[in-house]
């Protein structure tokens, strides 16, 4: 198969779909890999490293798209990229379609076969291709939140861990999944007072055992969300409904009731955000102030730590890329129902239930296509 790796063009996105090591694995199996010039420079790999690994270097994205049977990316294709897609071409990347009708329409119109990292599942009900970036984003949420609390960033001037004689900051994490657990690990490690809210009692029990009392676990009723959000210096939105738009769990009135200079970090922004006041931002302009509260809502947070993120992502995605290349998309998805859950768009039709439901589009079941 011919695999194409374009350079990422989203604002301040430095990750790359395939590292040289991943290219070498594909080339070793007889596949051809075409990488756009300078695609790996953001993680410290010049074009020469890709050439040594067996890739052909193309001067432009248009050449990559034209040459490839499958495009492997990190972030959702930007409008100028979706125009380069063609019928039956495989697109394997993060998509986050539920809150994005424009991108969905563009992919439908292209006739491509779009497989989303974030909806591939596993036998335990996990999301193996989302988990690595959720780990990064969860840890980053505390790092950026602590920075945003600084006075010159618009924050209240609170040090997350406090100092002897001065209380530490209070951190509330809404959602106890991979993002929430990693955020709690960082916040507790920095000495903050931390509470994690979730609706799953088994998950709260796991977190309680994991953190051995260093983190308060709270069942997420409306009353609890209101209480802990209003008390917090920093609130992390870590809610995920796989493939679907994030629920708006924190309304504008509740944000308005927070102390001025408090901080919101909405990690769910890729799926539309879980705060009513959230709107997407970029690494170029990461924050804004709404209702007196600093909001950090960057849609590609892990791109800021591109080298760590690219290696972590490739560790997870490479087996799936190899399966698609070795078997073709139809056989690879037919043989693996968990991989099949990643199919979002197929030749002009929506094939993921949550995406179809949230966007009000007709659904064709992925199973009906792959058998």
C-alpha cells in the first residue's frame, strides 16, 4: 500500500502522523511511504531521517495526497486538505466529528473512508488510540492551569501548591477517566487540594485506591458539581462520551459564580467542550476571559509537547496502521470489531452512531459495510 504523511498545518501543531521508526516498519513490510518535506521537524527529525527509514520525500501536501492510498495524520484535516481527498482514499487520524458539521460534510462529499483514532475501542471498553493523548492532555491541564493562575496571565495570583503557612489552590476535576486521573496525579503531586467528580462508583473506587486518600472522590450530582466548581481555583473539564459531543455540565451561571481570576481548562473542547462558556482556542491565543474566569480551551493541547506526544501516539497507532496496510481497510475492520468502531465515514455515508445522532444525519452501520 502507498501511505502518505502530510505535514500538520493546524496552528502550532508540530506532531507528525508517523515517526521514522514507524516508516521503517512499513517499508520493511514492502509498503511505500511518502512524507511531505519538513513534516517531522517539529519533533526533531529532518527529512534525511525519513529517507534513511525508507520514505520518499514529497515537496507539497498535494503530492502526498495524490500519491497515497492511505493518509495518516494527527489532527483532523483542515479545509484545504479535505479538498485533496478523493473517493476510496483512507484517512486515519483524529476527527472529532460530532461537534463539527462542516468537516463532516466535507468528508462525506469527498467519498473517502475516514477512520477516527478517538472511536477505536478495545475488549475492555477502552479507547486505545485516544488514551495516550488523554494522558498527555490530562497532565498538561494542570501545568497550563497553574500558569494561567498567575496574575500576569489574568489569574488570581494563587500558587497551585501553596507554601508553608499559606493554603494551596483547590482543583476540581469533572470526569474521572484517563484525562481526569492524569490531571489528579499532577495536581496532587504539586500539592494542590484535589477533588475528582464522576458518575461511576466503580471508577471512583479505583481512583480512591490509586491515590490512597490524597484526592477526594465525589459522586457527580448537580449539587456536587455546583459546590466543587464554585469552591475551585482551577476546574478541569475531563468529560468524554466516545464519539459524541461533550455534555455541557457547567453552565454560564455557574461559571459566573466562580471567584474572579479562577481558571477553567476544558480538555473536552475537541468534542465541543463541557462548559457553556467554552469556545475553541489555539496555541497562538490559548486563553480568553469570560465571566471574569480565565478559559484555556486549546483544541490540540498535546501539540505543545510534540515530541513526547508523537512518540506516544505512534506507539498506539502503529499496529493499526500496519493492519490497514497489510490487509486493506475492509478486511482489517471486518476481522476486528473494535477497530471497526473507528469507521466514521464511508463513501459519502456516516457510519458512527454518535456522530449521526449529534449531527442529525442518517446512519449506515459500519457492520453492514464490513460484514
